[in-house]
């Protein structure tokens, strides 16, 4: 039996997203694709921010349902994540003067 018959892993393509955000709310990563497999990254809330931010992960596009897994990131903190089956990320600073960045590596199955 050759490797092509049974034992090879699927091919993956990685895309990196780096986004600075400033006191905004709304989807930052709307991407609809059946090829999306996993997203790994972190969210940073700058130390100069005046409050926490809520990070939600959605399935079904920007109007989709938030998953039960969400992150609350306080000023000066960052939190990392690895999650499967999402296609949008929403950062909500809850009317706080918050700034930070979102960095993600997105794995697509090809």
C-alpha cells in the first residue's frame, strides 16, 4: 500500500490575519467557507484601555450564533485561543475606550 492510498494527511493552507482595533464593535473576521478547519490566535487589550473587551466567536457568518466559548480580556492582558468551526469573530469593548489587536492563524483544508 502506498502513502497515497491511505495514510497521508490532508493538505492545509494557513492564512495569517493581524488586525488592530480601536473601540469598535462588530465582526472583524467574516469568512464563510466549508474549507475552514481551525483558528488559532490571541487578542490583546492594550494597557492604556479604560475597560475590558468581550470577544465572541460566531458560526454562520456575521449574523450567526455566538458559541458558548467567549473571552473577556482586561486592560494590559492578552488571551490566546484555538477554536474549530467558526467563521466570524466579534470584539465588543462595551462603550469603553479600548484598543488592542487580534492576531490569528487560519487553517483551511484544501
